């Protein structure tokens, strides 16, 4: 089967019975398909991706299986990591000659030095393993995230302070901030997404 058909079939909108909620939302996979097609012009040459808050792994499978990227995905929920790994194994089985690579890492994507109390506190997590003992934020070409509004400042701060020069930050969602205030360059803005570059 074609990779897109397998991914669309694997990721439907069924809710997961999670014991702990860290703000997971299952995006409609077709909406993500449209989003990535829109962003395609920025993706070539950006091989190493970091995903901040990977949920059930749908974005990571799109990045790996469709765009052949090497993805490191950090997620606070062990339950979602298990779901993402199971779905990824099923997708690999269903696709002939699957491309790309995904590594799911359990932990908090906010580096320990940047974990601060913030207002409002919703979905602002200060606990969780430090994933950066094993991986280096500055080794990634592109960082993807779909944060809650209360997490956007944190995500921008992580990217601004830890990403390498010319790395891209691809955010799904509606945004009205001014990238210049964060020392970043806005490359493009869509109805539901934005792509920024570290100067
Ligand atoms: C809105 S969902 C987005 C899921 C997925 N990236 C997507 O685009 O479909 C946000 C995800 O981030 C995770 N999360 C929230 N805060 C986190 C943190 N500080 N560290 C790691 N994961 C976090 C949540 O558990 C949830 O799965």
C-alpha cells in the first residue's frame, strides 16, 4: 500500500483512553497532509527533525515515511509513546520498503535549565526526564511542534536558545506573535501554521 494510505488508515480520530493528560489532541490526518504539502518547499535538505510533544506519532510517520526524514520525538506521556511505537511498527509492516527513521524518547522537551513557573500554568510541565542527556537540540535541522497557546513562549524560548543557526521551527496552529521579538525570521505563515528560521 502507498505510505499516505497506510498513515491515513492507521491514524483515525478515535480517542485514546489515557490515564494522564498532558494536552494531547489528535489532529485530523488529512488536515496534516494538507499542512505538510503547503510546507513542502521548506523541507528539502532538512534531514534531522526534532518533534516537541509527539503525541501518537502521526506527524513523525508523515515526516519519516513520506519525506524520508530522521526524526527524534520527545513526549511526556509514556502511554502515548507506547501507542506511537505500536502504530509505527504497524505502518512499517504495511509499507513496502519503508523509508526514514523515528526514535521516540520519553521525557520533557523543555531543557532543565529553562523549566520555569509561568502564568497561566496550563500544560506548563516542570517534571519529566531530561531527554537531552542522550540527544542534542543543536543537532537538528528542523523542529516541529503543535503547542497549546500557554506553551508557545516556552517552545520559542527552547528553539531560540538551543537550536543551531539556520534551523527551522515549523509550528502547526494559529499564531499572532511577531517572530522578530524572539530574534527569529518568519519565512511563511499559513492559516494554521508558521515556519521560522533561527538567525
Ligand atoms: C497538542 S498535542 C500535539 C501532538 C502532535 N505533535 C501533533 O501535532 O499531532 C501536544 C503534545 O505534547 C505533549 N507535551 C506537552 N508538554 C510536553 C512537554 N513539556 N514535554 C514533552 N511532551 C509534552 C502532550 O502530551 C501532547 O502529546
